[in-house]
């Protein structure tokens, strides 16, 4: 009995990890057409919701560390998708702003969620299953993000 606890097939983490990697891979052809990676797509979605926000606000939304996000933002700036500027109110803060190119990418991205849904939905997986799974995952994010100190 004790040994079965360590079987890969009995773990919740492995299917979550695998699905995460495979969904990211499924996004790739759509995002390649836009010239961006999946993590860059996530940053853009945050900025498309609310432009001109701080690096810290992006890290909070995406549950990332600043040291993970900063190099990506530098690459996105070189790609002329975003601009990074020091805040005038607090020079420790960096404000991220979409460029025209970054705003144009939103138009190209509007079909991506529907295209991905077509990949995920079949006779065994329905849209309602995806919605229910998303709700459970969001709840787990809340649980696991709470400070346990």
C-alpha cells in the first residue's frame, strides 16, 4: 500500500505538469505566426486588459518572479512590442506599456482561444468539462498561492 503512493500513475501532479506542457505546445503554431512565445503571450494578455502597469503588477497577475519576467520584458522591448519606462512617481518602479506593434498583435490573437478550443474539445471532452476544470484549477491556485508562513 505504501509503495503505491509513489507510483507516477497515482500522482495528480504528473498529469497537470504534462497537460501544461502539451497545451503550451498546442499554442505554439498559433503564436509562431505572431512571432511570440507562450510566456510573452501571457504578458500581452495582461497588458491588453490593462496597459501601462508596473512590472510588479504583471508578476502578481502571472505568479512569476521578477527575475523570470525581467529578461522576457527586455526581449519584448527589443522586439518593439512593449516599452519599459521608469515611473515618474517612484523611480524604483518600471512601467510596461504596449507599443503600436503590441496593440496590433491583439487583433491577430483574437482567434487563438477559439483555435485552441478546437484542439481540446472532442467527443470525450466537452466545453463544459474545460470550464469545470478551469474553475477547479483556479481554486487550487488560490489555495496554493496563500502564504503559509
